[in-house]
C-alpha cells in the first residue's frame, strides 16, 4: 500500500528535479511511512511512499521493465498476482522481485492499456512508457484507491491526494461552484469533479492515457448490465455459490507479511467477514470495534457477541463529542469538503487498529451488493402509494414537518423522509432525496443571489449526475437499478473515499471482500427479490446463506448504520464550537449562503423544531476545509 505522484513537463520540456517530486511525496508520508522512491528521466518523474505489506525485502518502487524503458509506481494490492506471475513466467518474462507491482508492469507490456482487466484487487497505477512517451494512469473497479490529476499549459501532474498537486505553482486554487452544489446535496464531490476547477479525479474502473499533449479516458469494467438474472437457479445452489465466492474473497485478502485483523461493527457484513476469517485462520482473529457513549448509536453489544462466538482477540473503543477536536486534522487529510460524519469514528477505529495490526478487513459493500439500505425499502414501498394525489402527500408532509422531532431515527422522522421522496416527480429525484443532506430544491432559498448567479446552469449537478447513472441500467428491477447507482456513486465516491483517507491517515491498509469484483458480478446477477424480500427482509439471501454462522441477534437485527449523534452533540458539547465556526463573520462572509437562512437552520435545531444535524455537519466541514485550503493555505 502506497501513495504515488508524478510530473510530466510535456509542453516546456523542462527537467523534473528531485525537489519537484519530493515536495509532493512528502505530503503523503502517512500513506507510506516505510519507504520512498523516485524515478527521473529528463522532463518526466515518478515518486512513491510505501507501506510495506508484501515482498518486504525486494518490493521497492519505482520498478522498471526488463529493458529499462518503462517504469511504474503503484498503490494497492493485487490478490491474483501470483497466478498472473506464473503465466507471465511461462511466456518468457523475467522478474527481479516477488512483488505484485512488477507483475502489473509486465502485464502492461503484453496488454497495453487493457492491463487492468486482468487485475483482481485495489489499485491506483501510473506507468511511464519511455518508448512511446506515454503516461498511463489506471484506477481499480470500485475506486478503493484515489487518483487526482491536472493538466496545465505545460505539464501534467497526478497524485494520490489533491494537496500534492497544489505544490505546483501553475495549479490554480479556484473553487468550482458545481462542486459546492454537489457536495451539499451528496455529502461528497463525485468524480471527475474536484473542489478546484481544472483538477480532476480519475473515475473508478478507468484508464487514462496521456500522449502527445492530449489524454483520453476509457472505462474498462462495469457490472453485468442487460444479462439474464439467476432466477432460474435453485436457491440451495445460489447459497452454495455465494458462500464459495465470499469465502474465496476473504481468503485471498488474508495474504500479508505483516499483522492483520478486522473491523467488527456488529452488523451483518463485518460479522460475515470475521466468521469467514476465523474459518481460514489458524490463530484467533484480531477484531476492533468502536461505539458511542450514547447507547442507541452504539453497536458494541452486537460486536461482542460475534467476538465471543469466534473467540477473537477483541478490542473496543468509545468515541465522545470532545474527540471532535480532530476535525481540523480530518479536513486537512480529506483535501476537499467531505461530510460523511462516520469519517470521525472511522478515523478513530483506524487509529486504534493500527496500534496492533497493519492490515484490516471490513464489511464495506454488503449493503450496496445485497440490498441493505432502508432507502431500498422506502423506494419499493413508494410504488404502493404512487396512485395517491401529490396534493394529498404534500398536505401530509406539511403536517408531519410541523411536529417536533428530537431523535434522528424516530417514526415521524422516517415518515417525513418517506413523504419527501414520494412527492418527487422522477426516480432520480426520489433517490436523491433519500441520500441528500440538502434535498432537491432546498438550496433555492439558502444560496445567496451572488452564488446562485455564479453557479448558473451548474445548479442541480447531483441530480443530473444520478439521472445519467439511472439511464445506464434497465428499469425492470427497481432494487438492482438502485444497487447499480449506489455502486457507481455513493460507494466509490463517498464510502471508499472515507475509508481510504481515514485508514491511510493512520498508515493502515483496509481490504473489502464484499467489493471483490467477482462477488459483485454474482450479486448483481441475482434478482432484486432475493436481496430485498417483501418490505422488511433486507439482504435476505446473504442472511439465509450465513444464518448458521452468526449469533441469532445478528441474523435478526435490521440496518443501523454507522451514524454519530450529531443532533445531540450540536445541542450540547459541540454547540459553541459550531456557532463560533459557522456563524463567524469569516464564514458568513464567504458569500455562498444567505446569513438569515443559516441562522434559521441553527435556531430550528436548537429549539427542537427539527433535527438538522447532518446539514449542520456539512456546513461545519465546508467551513473547516476553507480555513485549511482557501484562507491560509500552507503545505
């Protein structure tokens, strides 16, 4: 696991100096504290930081091809690299290391830009092809490993983290209004956008080729769209195959030359991963759980049941509001506005886990692959009331909205959410209303006139982004349509960003068996009715397959989520911190929002007329990002 960066002065031909690369590389030491490496050839240079996991003795990067004309830097893990290596050896390739990095480079020599199709794992790759004067970038199928890039009039720059690009004097720090608009709706900024105009994220499952001053980007993988579902296969056979697919996905991710453990939340997905790890491990699995002092937000009792069942070496940690003093550090690490509040507990569980192991498996992807979100239930239920007049739904929504709601997950809050998306005219708008902080139309009265004018036609970026994804998948299976959109948007752009930054900030590698592309292809081939059975049995086939391997309480429990008690914190221990930050003259003077609208949001929350915890968190993280990167930016 590493951090990578590079510079190609394609226009000016200026030599790349070691100092140019080191300035970028030093900003990602946390991604790879064990080693660093550099390659320079006149006007091109590559650099990396290494967290040593495999081939500890000979895996130093950058690595060259046999003839020395091609060079690679690589961030990630390739789980089928030994199998690929054997094939390459049989075809006459010669190796000087035992690393997966060198395997990728030899694959490039054979396959060209199609090499990622052969890889099973997580990766961000950069290859300099000296013969063709070509730079090739590639990113894994689900976007587990990040890669930013920017082209200026004379150079092309890339890096694992955005701040590295800002070391270059010709990269402008001009905030993109469309990114702000998308962020407030989605809690993240989706690729290819970034917070800065001109800076882009390479999209998941994509290869970028930069040659002759131009670049092209192509997608090399997608879920099996348009293929017949596996409804004709007997259920026992499907369960047997699901067990085999997930078991193998876990087994290959136990490959490591350093200590390894697992995050254990107490939910279905991480519990399944731990159960399979125990099956494949000779020693007790090391598990790590995090909870909250506020008991209804804490899953620690469930995690303990799984730890006891499998005799794991279990560690627990509790997060409290006072620990939010790391928020400025988080804003620095994320590099652009990011508002998934579970980034906070993810950071702490990564920090505590890193004290004992270097690699941790997790349950990321189970909800998206097997229909675990409550919004799937809601969207399915909405079809039952689609006949009701919109005016009746609006009247009910108005009545519910007026009722006091002091808890984020009570009945009235859920009913209000249901009614909000049921009145939306299109499927993308209904979906957006279930995942958004500021829902469709809610920023109309929130944005200042100046920012609305500056935003112009870019307003509503998130809805258009989601509508395009919905258009790609057939509409015969509602759950699989939503699953597809989540696997193309929320999971890679939000969850993978969260986990990559939270873990790598602590020099911890995380691995996600549910996101093995073979597991996902199988899951997507299942009909939606096998994942969401009726209106209350989420992840049905997953639970049925692993029923005998889980404590009864884990099997029976519903989706809880990795939320934190924001509403409580912003009325209590974080009240003064939020007000001092977001109601300051500096924050209100940025010109994005109407000050009276911000005050109204705050007052409604403080008076208990609404729970705006998530919106307040988004505004807080936006302001903290500005203070790190816009006001007094220092590398």
